[in-house]
C-alpha cells in the first residue's frame, strides 16, 4: 500500500449530509462520542479507509483474525430533518505530518461525493475540569460559531493550536467550500473520559436535532468515577503510610554522649 485508500462497502446517496469525525485523541473523547453515536443511531458501515501513514502494527480480533488499522465511515439517514449523518471513527490517527494531510484530503474527497455540507470534528481539550466539562468551539464561519455558542459552547482561545485530525480536517474543509466546526470538551486527558464525550453529544443532539439515550454512557461514567475514587483512596493510603514510616524512623534515632 503506497497511498491512502478508501474502500466503499455500501453505496448510499445523500442530498445533504453532516460528517462527524471522532478519532482517538486526548481522553479518547472524540472516539467514545462517535462510537456511542453510531451504536445509538444504528448507523450502517459504508466505507473503510486504509493508509501507510498509520502505525506499523495490526490488530487481532477475538477469532484470531489479523486486521490492518483503519478508519470507518458509518451512515445514518435523518428522515425528520433531511440532513443525514456520516460518522467517522477508527483505530488511530496518521503518525506523520504528511500523513495527517493526506488522510484528511482523502476524507474530504469522500465527503464531497456524499454531498457533505458541514464537517464537525470532535476531541478533547486538556484542562482542569470543574463540574460538567465545558465545550470549546472553533469554526470556519462566524454564523456556525454563534449557533453553538447559543447552545452553551465557548469560543476557543485565540492562538491556541488544534493538533491532529480535528484541526487539519476542519482547516482543509474550508478550501473545499465546506463549512467546518471543531468541538473540544474539557478533559484531564490521562484516561478515557466518557463524561467529556457526553457533553459533546448533548450539544450535538441539540444542534442537529436528533434524540439519543445516554443511559449506557452514564453507566460508563459511573464505572470510571468509581475507579478514580479507588485510585485516590489508594494514593491517600500510601501518603499516610509514608508519613507514619517517617515518624517511626525519626523516633528510632538516638544519641550516645
């Protein structure tokens, strides 16, 4: 394989679509959001993307089958709003600068064929989180930015870079005449963060006017919060143990004179 390739497994026709990208990144925020959306909407897989710019290893499934790393496109027809969704998820991002641009261009080539009018990229924004994770937005159009600001998003700080596919895909879309919106949720970034993903999905459901059940995601949130609680307790126990040991060592010191 010498270049990025898209293999279509099901042909669909759309007059107007929104592409939502959610690939692995900080806290897996975008990936968790896109895959949860695919599951909840029962979206259908329509294409796969392969690239020599992906990491040089393969994935082994539960049956022992070898699979190259890939991205997957899923399709959901929105009969109520006449605005279909194309959902992009995958195993990884390109590992080189050239690869990021090549993969993004291939995604946009495919988006144009499917009459995508808006590209939305999802990701995490590393920051100390207090309360519900906030959403920071950037867009190629002030009109789009105003729309998500009315729904509670905040404009991303001027001068802050958006690294990886979430930024490159949105930036290149502008040169295709396709509007783009980047949504980043606050996350500490050191572990999977379904709470940040829920914040993204909540805003998206309002913006694109689709219904989604958050019950399964809330179960995941509870699981990770319980895990974090146990980790904090273990860390506190270690600190107490070290302090106690330090006191005991000090008491053992004696002088001869």
